[in-house]
C-alpha cells in the first residue's frame, strides 16, 4: 500500500478534526470533542504554535495523524507529549500507525528531547502490545489525573 507521511498544513485541519472525532468514538466518548477546526488552525499555525502534527496521506486523503507538543519535566527537561495517534478504522493494520509513530520518535530525537510520553487506555490491548514491542514502558503505577472546566470552576468557587 502506498502512503506518505508529512507535516500537517493549516488546510488539513478539517480532516484532522474528523480523525479526532473518530478517535473519540473509538474511546467511547463521541460527544467529548469540543475543539473546532478554527481552534486547531489558531493553536497549531499561529505565531506561537502549541502543537506539531504529522499526517498520513493516501491518494490525497488524510487517513491518519499524530499530534505532539512540548512539555517540561522537572526530572528530564524538555519532553514531547504524544497527544493522539489516529488511523482511520478502514486503514488500520496497514503500517500507517507504525509509520506515524516512527515519525514522532524521529521528530523527538531531532528536537533533542529526553523522553516521549503519552497515555493509552488500559483496555486498548492492541496499542499496549504495540508500544511494549517498540520498547516503550507502560507505567502501571501512575494514574492520569485531569480536571475539566466544571471542576476548575467548582474548585475555585469553594477556595
């Protein structure tokens, strides 16, 4: 199968958002995506972009994407966080996910970071096995914590 991996362009964001929504459905939260194409365009392609995105393209259609951004670790210094790696369901098991993953790791090495990190759902056994085979470590003793907008508002109101 013939496909290419390239850096995303601003005009790719409608297709990127469609992939994000597909991932949300796969992760059993189809209504959770509130990000818009405009958000992606503004935050990824402005004067100070907040993320970097790679896309997998087959016959002029974006069929996969990986979105990363820089973080700072007090232990390791500058790191890269892989927010999402998505391949269209109809295009899975054809090497696109591996190619996007490799592109992220190459980008991280080129940027001189000391770590790439991401989160994987504990029920996504295929992804977990893939990551373990690649040499990544699954940290089972750490819990992901987040506070949504409502939680922030409630917290600030009580304090």
